[in-house]
């Protein structure tokens, strides 16, 4: 469910405002209503500082350090560490670029060997020029050595590197590519390279030390900066009245937490007004569900939070999601592995992971239920004759045809359930008359179901179907006139094809369950062939292949078993329930940025 909110307006004298905000933040209850407008330079500066500290923390957490103990840091405070880190990484990047360029230059000079550029300059002062040439070995002419002072420096297949010395006005007539004379010797460049590597290594050592020693200070600084951003944001979103002497702050507080806020205002003589918010106020959304439904809240948030005036669909899709996951995975053995694995890991996991592992436990239970129902355990089909010893238990298991029908039945049940939720939601928000058209859709679908499949009521379903059509035609938009309603109603009736398309989407539950079972069967079949076909090592390889094969099938099938129920929830169920979403999460002004 969505926790009811109250809107508060506080009027505080400007001289007491900062103290008021500090105590208000200590309460951690009020969600401040921010106004539209451009943020100030000060706020942007703090947001940039927050980003810098976060980037620094992320970079340090990804560094792999061999050492276990670090040295005392010369920097004091997380902000100084973040700035130094940025300077060091920028410097290291610049040095690395310089080193890369130097490596290319060294690679260019290595075929020529080490020489002194000063000697070349002395020759130039004497009127002689040293020409550097390179050509392919097959094009090199030994006659050039007789015609000119030519010396082969190196041969690196397929090229020959040679030099020729000639007066400046007379260039040797050789068929080779002349390259510019090098400006530095190889030994000098290598010395520069070693110096650069040393500088980069020194920076690496300091960054490693940051990784070992700086993270607590950075986390503290990040929390302080986030709190300062909160405070500056609140101050900037405060209206000033009575010649800037009265500060007006607006916000929202959950009804079940407002007692402390009211007591604080009364004790400090703070003037305030409170009222029930309207949809135009766009109050924040705080979810409060049972222990079971709460596990599925992160799944719903992957799409969007509900708008404040809507129903929270989490407790309504949670059981379906659990069943759909089990249907898609559809193997009791995999369900047992999932349940036991999550249970064992939960004993050692941190508090943040425990809800996810609890969700995995419930998904494992759903998989066990449907695995038993379809008679599948680690790829074994319990409906085969070799498992006749199970006796009457097999009478409760279903074959593939029945599984196909069950998928459609579950889909129809969820779509109809969504329609009734939509009708209830509309009646709650706007009045019963706005829910009549949605009820008409439910009547039409139930009537078609009876006429086509159940055949319980005979001709009565024909009349109820026409009743549903009439409700849609005349109540689709209570604000419109008669002709407008008829026009919109006819258009809406065309949407009945969409219902059938949505229903067929649930066939994916059956298809994924069958594919998972077939892959498990294939793994078993190949493993048996390995056992029988390979002497001595056969049994060992048999066990290894079963573990690897079923493990891979479990991982791949689990991914599909999560994604496809997610799709059915967000598309088919949300559509039938009339879900719009767009709610803003409740984020109270508090000393803990993640507090809700």
C-alpha cells in the first residue's frame, strides 16, 4: 500500500531558520517540496564535488592492490584526497600519453641504432648532409655503395636501412624513401622513457596507498557533502515573504510519522499549516507492504513507482510473479537447489543482500511447486512408466497439454484480476460511475469465456456480453456527451483484440517451462552416453557433466524465468490494471541521505 501523506507549510522567522532546518533534519521526516528553477552556482559546485568524491571512491574500489598495509596519508580530509587523486590521475594520464609517443619514437629509431645527433650537426656545419633512407631489400642496389658514400645500418626484413653522405647541394640519386633525420639519439630517448616509467610507478604507488588508506575518509566526506547539498537545496527552495523576514517551507510527511513533527513544532513555537495533499501537489510515494510483498518492491521499481493517488500493485502481482517464475523454470530439482543455495548463503550474507535472498527462496518454492505439478525433477519426467512406483501421486501431475491450458488460465485470471483492480482504483479516485466501463470489459470477457469454453449459463452469457458492450458504449467517458460516449465506446470496443493478444502472451510460461525440461533431459541423455561409452573415467565424467550441464541450464533458464514474468507484469498486468506510474520516491530531509 501507499502510505498516506500530509502536506505541511512552515512559517519561520529568518533569524531562526537555519537552527530550524538543523533540528528538522534531525527528525528525518519531512520530504521537502522542491520548486522549479535553475540551481545556484553554489549548489552546482557541491554537486560537482559530490560527483568527484563518488568517482574517486569508485576508482579506488576497482583498483587491485597487492599490499595489505598502507602509509599515513599527507592529505587531511576526503575532499583534499579527491582533489589530489584527480590531480594524480590527470598527471598519470598525461605521462602515459607522453610515454606512448616516446615508445613510438624509440620503435622508429631502433633500426638505426644509437648515434649522436651532435655528430650529424658537425657534418652539416662542414657542408655535408647525412641522408637517411629505407627501402625494400629487393630494391636495394649494391652499386649505390660504389657511387656514393653509402653505409647499410641495419636490415629488418623486408626493409634495408642505410645512410648516404653527400654535399648539401648534391642529393644521392637512389631509388629509396628518404626520412627526416632523427632529432635525438636512442640512448637519450630510452633514458627519458625510464624516467617516465619511474614517475608513473611513483603515482601508482600513491594511488595504491589511497586504495588502502583513503576510503573511510572519502566515505565520510561524501556523507557530509550530500548533507550539505540537502541543506543548500532546502534553503534555495524556501519562499521569502514579508520583506524576506519570514521563510516559508513546504513539504510532505507520512501520516504515521507526523506526531514527532507536530510535537517539535509546538515545542519550538513554529507556525505551520497541514492538509491532505491533492494530486496537483504531487506528493511523494512511500510503500508499506507485508514482509512477503516487500520483497517484490524492487521489481516494481524497475518500471516505475505508482502515482500517489493510484493503488500500489506490488502485493497484487507478487504471488503471480512467484508462480510465473516457477512455471517458467518448472523443475523441482532446480527449485530445491535455488531454495537451499539462497538459504545457506543467507546465513552469512549482509543485511542488504538478505531481502534478495529471501526473494530467491520464495522463487525456489514456486519452482518446486510447479516442478512437482508437471512431474519434472532434474530433467527426469516422473510421468514415465519407470516412475510408476510413485503411485497415486502421479494423478496430481499434469502433462504438456494440461500445462498449456494452465498457462492460459493463469493469464486470464491475472488479466481479469487487473481489470477489477482498475475498476476499484477508478471508483476510489473519481467515483463509481468511472469504473462502470471497466466492469463492462470484465463482464464481456467472462461471458465470452462461458460461451466458448465453460458453457455453464447457456444463453444468459449472450445477454451479459451485450450488457458489457452497453456499459462500455455509455460509460467510457462520463464527462462526454451522448454522441461522444458512443464514438469513444466504439473505438474502445476495437481493443478487444488486444485482450486476446495479451492472453496469448501467457503461452510463454508454458514454452519456457517445456524448454527448461527438454534441456534438462538432453543433459541427462548425454551424461548417460558418456558414462556408458567411456571406460573407467565414465562415471566420473558422468557426474561432472551432470553438475556442469544442469548448472548451466539452471543459470540460463533462471534468467528467462525472471525476465518473462517481468514482461508479463509490466505489459499485460499493468495494462489491464490501468497502471500509470510516475510517482516520486519519498526522500526525507535527514542526516542520512539513504533514509526512507
